[in-house]
C-alpha cells in the first residue's frame, strides 16, 4: 500500500503543486467546461506542519508495530494449520490401525472357535473309543476268555488254532488301547491349541480396545488443534482490523502533511496497487474456476489411463485429477471417493459431501499399479526407498512434517513443481514445491 512506502515530503509536495495543478486541468478540462480546477490548499503554519508530521510519524510507527504483530500472528496461524493437518493425518492413522485391529480380533475369534470345535471333536472321539473298549472288555469277561465278543464269529479247528486267534484278539485289544492313548494325546494338543487361540483372541481384543482409545485420543487432539486454530484466526482478524484502522488514520495524517495534491497522488498510487491486486485475484479466481487450482498449468487435464508401473503412468494418473475437490478421507486405488467426517475443519467445508481426494488418497490412486499404499501419509513415508531431497526426481513422493509426525504428501513432477491435494476448501492442483517444513527425504517407489 502507498502508506507503507511512505509519502513524499512537504517540500516535494509544494514543488509538485504547479505540475499537479496542470495535471488536474488536463484531467478535468476535457470532461467539460463546467468543471473548475480546485484551488490550492491553504499554506499551513510551521507549528501545524510540525504537529502533523509528529502525528503522521506516530501513526506510521503504530502501523509498523501492528504489521510486525500481524506477521507473527500469521506465522503462528500457519504453524497451527500444519498442526491441524498433522492431527488429521494422525486421525487417519488411528482409523487405519483401528480397522486393522478389528480385522485381527475377528480373525483371532474365528481361530479360537475353530480350535474349540477341534478340541470338542477330539473329546467326542475319545469317549467313543473308550466306550468301544469297555464293550470289548465286558464281552471278553462274560465269555471267560480273551476271545470276547468275536468268539461268536470265530471257529477253531484245533487248540493251536484257538490259541493263535486268542493272541490275535489280544493284539486287537492292545491296538485299541494304543489308539485311545493317541486320541488322548491329540485331545491334549487340541486343547492346548484351543487355549492358545483363546489367549490370542484376548490379546487381539486388547489391541482393538487400545486402537479404539487411540482413535478417541486422536480425535480429541484434532479438536483441540482446530480450536487453537480458530482462536488464532479470531486474533488475526482483530489485529488486521486494528492495523486497517490505524492505516486509515495514517493516511489522513499524511494527507494533512502533504496537502491536497499529495493526498491525490497517494490515492492514485493506492488505487493502481489495488487494481493490480484485484486483477491478480480475478486471474487466480479464473484459474481456480477453470480447474487449474492455482498451479499455473493449463485448465485442460490429461486423461487418466489404466494403472501402470511406470513413472509417467503414475504422474498421468495424478495429473488427471487436477481440479477435483479436496475431501478429507477421500480417494482409493479406483479413484475419488466421498470424504468422511472429522468433527472439525473438514466438516465445516462439507468434505463428507464431496467426491474427491485427500493428500494420501491421491497417492494411493496414482501408485495403484505399483504398490498398494495405506491411507496415511506417515506410513507412505516409509513405503519405499528414501533418498535425500538433493537427489529427488520425477515420480518421487515428497512429505511435510516434523518431530510430531508427517502431515502432508505430494508427488514431485520435476522442474520444481509438484501435484497435491492441499487442504479442505481447495482442489487438487499443480504448485511449486514448498520447502518450509519439508522432510529431508523423498520416498521412491519406482527405480
């Protein structure tokens, strides 16, 4: 703004009176003969000039102080935004871990049921074998010999033949006893397996409970981060308003010091700057509405092909989704999906009603033909070979985060450009690589 650049001094303003008056004649003279040139401003006294200069200097100092405060507040708000993104990704991680724990608990319970069925079957077999053995022994006792119930079916031609058959029946009885022993051993093994399976099911249930608690904690941490972000945003808005108020006072003070012509010049400077800013905003809005997403690329998007294992196939799939909405929790190997609720920022932007991608979901879709990736940027960071940023190349994944973990991922295109699903309220876009908060390694899945 013109006020920040500082207005011209009083002597310069006075020297410019003649030129400015001539300019006004040119500007207004062609509009019609009924317009008169404004009279020159009154000549203020030295005391009025000194007082107005002191007032303008004080206002300029206040603007500077508020500008510094606002810069610090904006930096803090940016950090809080990173924290919100991190908490959102941690909530993603907790959701993935909870699903895995639930699947493991279900599998463990199924295994325990199968083990119990086997143990019950073994016990039933033992009972049947024991009953058969009792029947055999009772029949032998009633017959008064070792022949038992089989004597009715055996006929001996001689004592020698009878002895041989008795020995045969003794062996049969021994085999039954051996079979019973083996069945009992099998029952013991299956009972041990049943016990181990039930223990595994208990542990899996405990892990599921822990994962559910972690999900609750992650959701609470996300809510706190969002609350802190909202509070900081309110403070920023108040600082911006205070700064704007003091800037208006500064403009008035500078106008008083410089006179009517200086005020006109500063206003024209400000108007030109505002026009440039409005044109730039209009250009950005036009790019965004055309699906460019602010990335500076043409609105036309390459058609996505089938999932392939080459770097160019991966990049083509990612670029084919430029312009689609960001949707927290959205995206899989088949394409965009409906977002999910997060209880905070994503809900306020209505992500659960949008079909699109979040940052890790876009990577899942891009690399579908290479490797199945989990829906959590922290796990994606360790999903491939990590290379220093100085060696990053087209097709590598870039990550942002810190000591608290990873909160964002994008696909590097080369030439300092990347494609990303940035955050709620925006769209998939191509943008210059941001090096603030970037992780020291890129992750390479191909090559």
